[in-house]
C-alpha cells in the first residue's frame, strides 16, 4: 500500500466519524421490527443488534433452509462482536438475541398456536 492510498467504501455504505454506516434498507422487515423493540432498552449499537438478530434467526432456521448446487448446501453463519471491554455493550446485544432464540424456539417447538396455551 502506498502512502497515497486511501480506503474505499462500497457505494452502498456511507461513513461518518464513527466509521461505516449500514444502508437503511437493512432495517426493513423483521430486522427493523426487532430493532424497534430492543433499541430503547439498551445502549448497544444497532449493528450489534443486527448481528445478534441474524444469528438467532439463522439458528432457528437450522437445516430447514438450503440451496441446491447440485446437492443441498446448508448455510453456516458466524458472528463476532468486537468492541471495547464493558463499553461497547456486546453482551447486552447478545443477551437480547439469546432471548429471541429461546422464545422463538419454544414457539416453533409447540404444535398449538401460542394463544391456545
């Protein structure tokens, strides 16, 4: 890398003083609804909540989702939250996702609708 080289962001990602920002379309659908629920409860960054949400949903889907190429290929999803110790709220975002995973698993594991329990 030469001293004149500058980092280049993909066109769909904007930057500010805090670093790259996710495009607004990320928060549509279920991810946006999840963020609306948890963002008022914690100071954790939205990006941490997105990582937790995607990981929990991926775990709930398990091996029930795949694509053929030419045989079934299952997705593997790995998440890593990186931030300052105690200040970044990594465990806080993780705890919300674990609760989603626990509660979602309970709902998916039952045969009767939730309102009939």
